[in-house]
C-alpha cells in the first residue's frame, strides 16, 4: 500500500475526515432513496402500459396532433410579440433555450457531487498538491535513468534536453511546508479558541507570490485562490470562509495578485493551442488538467461574482482582461460561459468607454473558441444586447450606441460563415415587420417599422455587409467573395421599402437615416443603390410647399437624433431649411461615391437631377454636378470600347480620380464646414464658452 500524501495526512489529523465521511454517506442514502422512488414510478408506468389495450394507437394519435397544436401556439405567439421581440428573434430559439436550461440543470446535479461547496473548497482542491509530489518523483526517476540506461539518457540529452531540465517546485518548498505547519498549529489554536478564521497578512501573500513567480507552485496557487474566494464572498451571509481579511490594502493586493498570477501559472502547467486564424483550442486531456479543472472553474466563477462588486474602473478592466485569459480552460462549462457573457454584455452596454472596450475584448476572446455553439451564443447575445440598447436614442446616448455598433460589427465579421445564419434570420425579421406594415396599414403596424430599433438594425447590417464585402477585405482574402454578399440585395430591398412606407414630411428624418445606411453600403461594396428617386422628392416637396413657411423661434432640428419631426416643426422655415440642407448633402455624397461618380455612365445617371432643377440651396450642387458631367465626358471621349466589355469598363473606372473632380472638391469644402459646425455645437452642448457662427 502506497504512502499517503501529506495533504491527506493533514486532513485526517484535522478531525474533519469523520465529518466528510458522514456527509458522503448521507448523500449516498439520499441518492438511493431518489432512485428507488424513480424506479417505483417507472414500474407503475410500465404496468399501466401493458394493462391497457390499444395504448400505442392512442400515443400515435397524440403524437400526430402535436405539430398542429405547436404551430397554433407559434402563430399566436408571433401575433402577441412586440417589435423588440421580433427584432431579437428570440422566439426562434425557445426550444434551444429550453434544452440549454435542461443541460444547466443536469450540470447542477453533476456538480452536487461536491457536497457542501463552501466547506469543501479547501478539501476538494487538495489533490492539486499531489501534482508537485509527482514532479519530485519524476525527477528521481530521471536521476536513476542515467545509471540504469546511460545510452538512452545520452539520447535524451541530444534530442529531448527539455525533459531532462524538468525541475519540480522544490525551491521554496520548505517555506511552503513551514507555512503549512504554522497554519496547522494556527488551526489547532483556533479550534481551541472557538474555531476562529485566520487573518490574511501581507507576509503570507508575499510567500505565495514568491512561490508562484519562481516555481509556478500549484500549492501556492491553490492557497491563493482559496483566499481569493474568501475575499469575494466576505460580505455575504451563510458563507464558510477560510480566511479573514481586515485590511483594505491586503484585499486589493490579494485581488490583483489572483487576477494577474493565475493565468501565468495555468499557462505554464496547461498550455493550450492557438490556431493560425486566432481561434483557441482547449488544453489536451490529462491527469493534471483533470485535477486543475475544478480549481480553475471555481476561480472563474468567483471572478464572475466579483465583477459586479468592483467600482474602480482600473480594477474592473483588469478583471475583464485577465479573466478572458482563463476562457480556454472553462469553455467546457456552458453555465459558467453564459453567466460570464451576460456580465460582459452588461458592461459593454452601460459602462464607461474604457470598460466597454475591455468588456468587448473579453467577448471577442470568447468568440474565438473553436466550438460553434459558443460562437453562436456570443453572436446572438451580442445582437440582442445591441437591440435593447438602441430602444431610445439621444444626443448623449448616440456615441455609445455608435461604439456598440462598430464593435459588434467587428465581432460579426470574424467568421462570415458563422455570421450568415444570424444575418439572414435578423434581416428576414426586418422584412416581416415591413410586410406587416404594408399589408395592414395601421398606426400600430407603422410603429413597428418607424422606430429607433429598426433604423439602428438596418444601419448595423449595412455596417457588417459593408465591412465584410469591402474591396480591400476581398483583396486580403485573395479575391474570394464574402459569404455575406448575397444578403446585400435583400437588405437594400427592405431598406428602400421602409422609406416608401410613409411619405409625409414628419417621417423624412427616418428616410434620411436609412439613406445614410445605404450610402455607407454603396461606398464599401461598390453596389449601385438608386437613392435619387428617394431623396429628390424630399427636396421638391419641401421647396414647393403650398403657402408661406411659418416663422418660429425653435432650434434647428438635429436630424441625427430624431426619426420623426415633432408636430410644432411642421411647415416651419427652420425645419424646411434643415431638411433641405441635410438632403442636399446626402445627395452630394451619393453622387460623389465610387459606384456613381466613378461610373463611365455618370452623365446619364444625373439626368433626373438636372431635369428637376430647383432654386436656392440646390443651385450650387447642380452647377457642380453639370461641371462634373462635362469632366467625365471629356475623360471618356478617347475610349475605344463599348458597354459589353466589362473588364475594360471596370479598369477605366478604377483609374478615375474622383477627388480631383469638381464634385470632389465641392464635397471636401462641405465636409470641413459641417465638421467645424458640429464641433462647435458639441462644445455648446457641453457648456463650454463658444460662440456659434454661421
């Protein structure tokens, strides 16, 4: 019989062995009772089935009736949904969520093997100490190998020198053993004094740090993480803690030490593989991995529990950054991953900018898993968080929403194949809402489309498709088209259909939002989107309105933070001027984009604009457009190919210098003036002393 490990001897000497055996016996008796009850119920069911004749036929009839009932329930559910439910498409995954809940419940039952979690933390991780004892045994075997088989030892020196350089964590072992003896004596004294919890000091922390840094000691890691758990749950009731922390400096030092050192020690003992595409694989299964799995998962759950308690932004960023390094070791626990993702999404939606970025990097790290189920969970949860955050938009909320859209766009463009099912389903939901508004034509149906969530969703998918199908991104992929490119056409159809749904003057700000999204899509994908027929009616109806515009003292309406003009702005001069100015600028941006201005057919494309000349603010744009048409006419006068030779047409369009054209110079001036004006307005909104000049 082998010699018992030191941790086992200590555990037996502490007097807790008898308690542990009794608790395990009670747990086994409870499990037997539960299984006996389940077995009795199962036998009763079998007898009932054998006694009743024709029961199989009844079961078949019931099974046939299930799909019809389920279908009716789904239809009723869709009728009662709000726009947020439809945009999130949560009803599509009800069955999956139910399955996940069952998995979580099963996981809870499995985790019940470690009874009395609060008490067993120190005991259940004791096997980690044995790993270092195994390292000592391995060193002795290597030392004996030089005497028993010198030829093989010489071979190892030449071909596998790293194996011979293996060193167990013996340096500092005496210190750790001395500390163990001190702790045992302290425990005995505490038992006599009423079982008082020992106080964590800076000296003990320094001892652990030295062992972790110099020897990557697993024994020191185990003790550090047990103390970390005591720090996380120190202010909670009904928690059995093994350490008491009375000093704020020690608490901060303990938290930062645990966060910084744990990934380093785990990476040393359990290295994981990173693929060329940036995705990570879990560590290979081994005895050491199995022994450290429970310790790692306990630490990760404690970090997740700690994150909502942190108020210091720097510590919060540290917790997010360092916890992301633990993900390769815990992705096998679906429950822990879901809880962690939920916390990160909350910070990504509501935190400060630095915290948002740290939370997003942690989410992106989680999406780098090689498991498809994890990637799908991250994409779905991220999109739903974005939809919820876009429910209302104001001057102060718009920058954070823009940051969320841009960061989520980066996440969705990591793996186009994994993104396609989500993009297809969510764009389809936009089409369903639009179809409902076109069929019923009621006020409530129109509200399902004309809202901030719909506008931001269209803009978000325009960002995703624009980034995925960009010419530069395609060149980086070796000229291979993105898997998301087929979704450009349905998104454009849905967006243009939303513009045509309502055409009154109060809804024009919404039209401009959709037009901006289509303009972004046109620039990056070089897909021609005919926006002229949707922008010119806004200009003509505003400039040719019957009656004289009403004068008012209202502020100019900010088109970026409104999707529907307030009633007091209707037919006012300030609203008409702002609307025409914004529409003319969007029209100029569209005319100056690559697929339009860089086209060899530019003089023909501007015919509707030239024929529909308007006075005032449009006159300057029309002059530049006509000059640009003459400039393109001169450039294409020397070509000797027809429209059928697309290769030569594309080559000619690629060489056109848009920036040096009359329209390009006009746009530069307009952009600079708008940026300057926007900076001044932002300063005025922040309360800074600025004089707004025209």
